[in-house]
C-alpha cells in the first residue's frame, strides 16, 4: 500500500501528466488550424495565378514582383525563426506569419503559372496524398525521427550542392533526380516536424508556446514537397 504522502505524489503526477497531455492536444489543434489557413491562402494564390489571365500575364511581364516577394519572404523567415520574442508575441506573430504566407503564396502562384494546369492539379493531388499519409505515419509509428535532425540537415546541404551541380550541368535526367531527392528529403522532414509537434515519448519536442514556429515548419515542408513534385511531374511530362 502507498502511504498518504505517496498517494498524494502519485495523484499529483497523474494530474500533471493529464494537464500536460491536454495542453499538448490543444497545441496540436492550434497548429493544424493555423496550417490549414496558410494552405488555403496558398491554394487561393495558385488558383488566382492559374485561372486569371490578367494576373498571370502581369506576373510574367513584371518578374521584379517575384523578387520583391522573395526578399520579403526571406526577411520574414529570418525574423520568425531567429527572433523568439516576435513569434511568441500576439498579435505580432500572427501578423508576421500572415505576411510570410501571402508572400510565399504570391511566389508559388507565379511559379505554378509557368506550368500546365494539368501538371499543377496532378502535383496538388499527389502532394495532398503524400502529406496526409506521412502525417498519419508520423503519429502512429514507434520510430523516433526527432533524433535524426543532424542527418536531415546534412541531407539538405548535400541537396543544395547537388542543385548547384544541376544548374551547371543542365539536363532532364539530372533535374528529375534532383526533384526526386528533394521530395524525399522534405518528406522525411515532414515526419520529423510532425513528431516534434506531437511531443510525448519522442526524444525532442517543441514547446506549446511555439505554435507559430511549429506551423511554419510544417507549412514549409509541405510547400517544398509540392514544389519538388511539381518539378517532377512537369519535367517528366515534357
């Protein structure tokens, strides 16, 4: 039997664990809600650039708009990833994330408008299925991907070097290989970031205060997967 002190300790630990689990579930719901809004905005921009001819022609005639959006996206990404005070301070964090999503959506819309409509729709369908399956896998598997952060970082560095080689030595085969590797690496990153968000028995986890950072990570993973799949589909069909 437990003594009174032991029972208090056990019940206290149980309540603490229940409270922590409740907080984590609320955190996950908040992250997915933000992520769905980001993806909805991005899909809206892609649809606008694909189906509105005036917007598409304006984007193609004014490439400087893409570079402006790229510069703003880069600056906002640095602020959101490096300045923890900004991404934790409401409503500043929501404003910064919204601006980042709008700029990213503009960039993706400009890029998607260069592909055929069928290729974009196929890429969206494949990306949706892949991301859904990977997230379900991350939530169900006993493998802990959170301990693989260093390996994934090395893979991204190698991918960047391979991308430089692909630019210097252009060709359909090397472009398809590059797109395939990119989709594979960021698919692993999606599993990695999903498990970081989940916490629990995984080796590493994200603090529930970092819901903006968690949503940003998942959003970037999905966007990168989509872009590499789009390059893969477009390159293989041309």
